[in-house]
């Protein structure tokens, strides 16, 4: 099966021998990691620490 590299859109064969799958190379993998680290990529929603704190506050109100 072929997939596209999330960074450069190059075709990548999805198989155990594909060392960097779903990326085509280590370079594309590191570019993506940098995007997450700099918060240019993010999963929508409240931060986990905010959710945990609100749950703890609810426990005290009971």
C-alpha cells in the first residue's frame, strides 16, 4: 500500500521495511516533530492540566 508523506506529499510504501513511515525520510519526520514542538500543530480542546484541575475542584464541591 502507498501513502503520502504528511510533510512533503511524496509517495511512501507502507511496509515494515519503511523505516520512517508514514514519512518518506528522517528529515520529513523531524520537520513534523518541530511543528508539534513549536505548537504550529495542535489537537483542539482544553489543555489536560486545565481539565484535571477542574475535575479536582468538582471533587471538593461535593
